C-alpha cells in the first residue's frame, strides 16, 4: 500500500465517523433510517447533508432544504475542474464514479501528492474510503438512534456545528477568509429570527459568493 493510499484510507475512516452523528441526527429530524442511509449514499457530501437535515429538523420547507444543500455542494464542481487535470477519467463509467466521489477529502488527498500516479491512488483511496465508511456509519447511527439516548445529553445535536468548524478552521489562516466568515456569521444570526428555517444559510452563501465575485480581477468583473 502506497503512502497516498494509506493517507486516503485514514482520512476515509476519520471522516466516516461523522456518519454516526449524521444518521442519528437525520432520524431525530424526522427521516426514516432508510432515508438517512439513502441520503448518504446518493447525496454523499457531508456539509450538504447536515444542511439538509438541519433545515428539515428546524421546520423548513423541502425547497429551502434542497436549496441550502445545493449551494453548499457547488464547491464540488470547482473541485471537479481541478481534478480533471490531475486525475483525468479514462472512461465514461470512471467519469461518473469520480463525479460521485469528488468531495473535500478526496480532492485534498489527491492535490497533496506530487506524483501523478499517487494523485490517482490518493483520490480513489480517499473517495472510496469515505464513501464506504460514511454510508456504513450513517446506517449505524440511524439504526442505533433509539439506543444512543438523548442527543442533547451526548452532544450529538452539535455535531453539525463541529463538522462545519472542523472543515472551516484550516482555511482561516489569512485575514480575508476570517473577514468573510465573520460577515457570513453576522448575516446568518441576523436572519435567524426574521426568516424561515434554511434561508439564513442561503444568506451566508450569498455573502461568500459576493465576496468571491468582488475579489476577482477588474478585467473579469467587467465582462460579467
């Protein structure tokens, strides 16, 4: 097993553990166990999944839940553009599989490798590792929900916040990301008491999108 494969499987297991919290939270939000597992197997992007059940659990509409999940998943499209040059698919079936497995972790492991062969190995090891463990642990969390006990007592109700913080924290090493994060948080908190559940998340996404547009070179903005 190569270093990239070991890194990918390690990341896969560590990330998959979040699936226990997702499965339990999904059931607590009103989903059936099979719905929770299907969401992990088909949507397969943790941030979007937590956003979806957060909106549903808060009484938001399916449209608001889908909108929040979709906006958070847009980043995977950007990852796909980068991976198309690092790990180009060799066939149509492989392209479809790679599209499903293109997430934060598989992209990070692939990009971290210097050798082209290792980039491919790292992508597949992380992508498949996260997928298998995420779906399996989601099923465990969903089935064991009644046995886990009160989510508040175990702190699982804060798992979504912890997951987002864990993903966000490494990117706050410069001033600009910190400013954007603070602005998005302020907008979200301001919207919580004023709009239906789910819309505050969309407001934060608008802040991030506006910041990204404003940071583009003037020549690109003028052609938009």
